C-alpha cells in the first residue's frame, strides 16, 4: 500500500483493504504483484508455490451504497488471529478453505455467503480489539458514550435530533460531546445525522418502489421539497432521478 511499510500476515490473519492500491508477495525482497488483479483471477492465491497460500476476494456493493461505509472505515484493517474476537473469523476461514478444496455443488454460493459473514465478523473483531485500534467511526460505535448516541440516532433516524439530545444520550455535556464526536468520527454530529439519513434514502430508492415523499418522511424530512433539496445537494441528482424505474 502507498506510504505504508510491508505488513506480515500470519496463518489465520485477516485484512480488509478499502479504496487503495496494494501489492502482495511472499517476502518483501521478492517482486511485488498488484493485489486487486491478482485476486480477481482466483480466490486461492499461491505465492512461490504452495509455501504461501492466501484466500482473497472482493466485496462489492450496489452503486453508491459503499461510499458511506468506505469513507468511515480505515483503508487497511488487520485482524490478527491472536486478537480477542478472532474466534468466529478463524471458523469462517476454515469453512472457506474447505469449500475451496472441495469444489462441490453449490460451492460458489456457499463461499459467497461465508465471505459476507467473514466481512462482518472481521469488522466486529477489529472494533472489539485493542483500544489503540479503535479509531474513527468503528471506535465511536464501541465507545461507551459515543456508542450510546450513535445507537440512539440509528434506531430513530426520523427524530429531529439536536446536539443537546445526542449529548444527553451519551451522558455528556453538549460541548464535550460535540468535540469528542467530531474528533472520533471526523465530522460534527448533525452533519453525520444528515449523511446517514441520505445514505439510507439512496439505498431505499435504488432497491424499492417506495414513494419518494414517504421515504423522506420516514427519514425525518418534513416535506418532499426539503428532502429533494438535501438529496440533490449531497448527490448531485434528485431522488426521482435516482429512483428505481
């Protein structure tokens, strides 16, 4: 990865890589291979014969729906086998390896579903691991105070939230909460609320035939015009322009 020292991966380790270039090799002294094309060709990568074998693949999202998540996650997320929450990850890796070796009927479907679960469990293990790694959005989610505020607004996104109400949910003063939230998440609380609402709106618009006005209402917008204005400002198009035909 650019501007990053080589990262040694041991047996059972998992890494998630976001929107960044990366290379792979069985040893830093050997020629490097461009990572994404390498794993496009195969799910089981062999570097230098059978001495170094890695399971790899790409997670894809519906157009536009990955932006929020990728913006919030680190570019490189490592879950060592030794981390406290890696038990489920190890189990899924063993199942994936078994599917790759068997090649039985339905193996591609099973592997795809296991990969989805692996992604979730790896993120969980990372967020629940060493406190020094709890940075950004994931760190806020597992923080005892900021996490309470995030869960409250996620569960009731249509509520006309104020910073004072979110601070109360976190059990903090308004000023302390605003500063901690912006420092950890990278944006002010109400900016995050708007971004989350519009991310949900875009996902619904591209996957259902729901009425635009009702979508906006369920996400806290008091009028269709207000919803349309916010949506256009964020994505450069109107909800109607994005809605599934």
